[in-house]
């Protein structure tokens, strides 16, 4: 009996299950049918995005390297006094920041003492000149006396020889011969005395000439010191670090200021190893690339051209890359000064037949989204030549093909888009560069058409009540926005 009861219960549960399945299927079919018969304003068309696009256009591109550096002067003159004394005159232009011309008198040290030294030196030179002339005269006299002594010796020697011959013939006595011999000895002694006098006169002349030369150097030194009491600018310059004041006592070697040549300015700046590789040739030598230096102000920039000349002899501790120097093409009235912090732009060689695109159009895998003939997106791999700020330089790109300017996460391959081209943007911008105001277009509906739309809206069960109320109020007006009617028509066609 229990088994029978259990069988009946199981049979009942089976029939109940089949019944519930049948009811569910019936409800589902009626729901589907109702949805098919119900007018719907939800469009079933594919979703699209409005995306800005541009065309790949081949062009020439001038790559640049940006850096910052400091201006310095390679031709500066430190003014240090060669003589000591009281400053007697200071030029009005001898002030910090003033510009002076070549040959302009800057300051004068009291020259009285140096003029006296020069006068004394010249007097001493005159004395030594007189002494030299006297020595020359004495030398000439000594030479004449020597010649006279030599002649007298020859005469007495001849007389002695003659007396000896006469003595051998017993014509003269021995005393006469002895007297002649004595005279020869006296003449020889006189000759030695005259030779000694000549030697002394020659030495005296030599000493006087040496003394004259020494005194001449003293005169030249005094003249130089007197000349150095006045200082004239050796070139057109800008004055810095002035410490000269009229009436001030200065010592030898004291610094009075610095002259800076405005035509000899250069800039030193740091570049990375990657950028350094772009400014050297295959022989690892620096290429004299042109540079542009800009001194930035609030409302404008001052730009000065230059050229790379050399790199630093060593790399500073803790620094990366290389330190480069570039000479600047400045004028005498340049606004640049040593110590200015400037922006440096290195102009590399021009790249030809390349494509320049925004950096936002290329993903990390060097791929861009291009628009095909069907209005869908495709991925295209490109060759990246280099980066330049917010722009990328590409090669191996099909010219004339449209690409997405800015990639966003929702964009991908095979997606249909509504392209926004440059000419579309130009139409939306007026002559002042502002976006034009779009005036909404209104149309008049006949009563039959109006009632048709109203009934459609009222029968729509999926539309929120607030939206339904707003659309119904709009449809009841005499003129209805054309944009609203177009949207309704489009959704009804897709239903």
C-alpha cells in the first residue's frame, strides 16, 4: 500500500512539472509576440562613435632637441691695477652694466709721482750718455797714444841697432850703445803703459754702455708705469664688478672691475646620451649643428642663433649625458648677460618624406587605427622614427589614408565610426575662432501626423514617464523641433 501511495505521488509531481513547463512556454511565447507587435523606439542599429580623423600626409620635418643652459663669456678681462696710487679720474661709463667702446678712457691714477720717476730716469740716462761719450773719447786718445808709443819704440830700436854697428867699427863708445839700449827699454815700458791705458779705456767704454742700457730700461719702465696710470678699454665691452672710486688709494694688483666682450658669449647645456648620439657623425665627432637660444619673458621671448663648437673635457660627478658648448651670434647691444638661464633648441638635419602625427594616435605597440572604405577601423603597424614633444615621426605609412587622431579605450578594430574631419571643424568655427552657435530648426506638423506620434509615444511601455511627458508636451506645440521628429522616425524604422 505504501508503494502505491509513493507511486501516485511521484506520478502527480511529474504531471505537475510538465504542466508548469507548458505554462512557462506559453507565457514566454505570448511575451515575445507582444514585443514583436509593440512599436519600439529603441533602435537596433549598430552603435557608432564620432571620432576626429586626419589623413596621412608626407612632409619634411626638422627635428629639434630641447635643453636648458647658462650663458657665459669666453673673452672677459679682469681689470687689475699695474701701479699703486690714488685714483684721480673715473669715467662716467665705468659703472656696473655700462657699455664702453674700444679706446675709451676708464680711469686715471695720479701720475705725478710716476712723472717724477720718469724725469729722474731720463736725467740719469743723460748722465750716462755723457759718461759713454767721455769713455769713447778716452778710448780714441788711448789708441793714438799707443800708436805713438809703438812708433817711438821702432825709432829707438833702429837707433840702438845703428849704434851697435858703429860700436863694432869703433866709431862710437860703449856708453852711447848703452844709452841707446836704455832708450829702447824706456820705449818698451811706455808702450806697455799705453796698452794698459787702452785696455782700461775700452773697459770703461763697455761699462758705460752697459750702464746706459740699464738706465734705458729704467726709463722705459718709468714710461710704462706712467702710461699704466691711464687705462683705455681694449674692446667694446660691458663692465661688471666695479670697485673703482675717485680719490681711493689702491695697491698693485687690486681688482677694479671686469670687462665682458658681448661678441664672445656662449651657452653651456646638458644633453642626454640618446640626444648626444644625434649630434655626432659616424666618426664620433661633433657636428656643428645650429642652435637657437631663447631668453624667456612673461610676454615674449628673445631668440639668438648660435652653433655647437665643443663639448666639456670631463663629465661632472653624478651627471648623466654630455655637457655641450655653443657660440652665440650676438651684437654689442645684446640683452644676454653671463649667468642668464636660457632655453636651447638644437636643430638637427631635416627628415624628408616622413609623416608627422599626434602622439595620442599611436599605441605602445606602434599601431594606429585607420579608416577603411566601409567606414570601419583597422589596426595598422607603423615604423616610429622619433618622438618630438607631443608629435611622432613615422615612416612606411600609406599616404592619404585617414587615421584616428586620438585613441580611446572604446575604440578598436572593426568598429564603425562617424569620422569628424578637419573641414567639418572648420565649418563649425567662425572667423574669430569660436564655435558657431547652431540654431535649432523647427517644423509644423499636420494634425494627423501629430496624433500619430502622440499615440506611438503613449503606447510605448519602455519609455520613462518623465521622458514621455516631456516629448508629449513638445509634440502639442505648434512648431516641433525637426531633430526630435528625425529621431522618432529613425527609431521607428529600426523597430
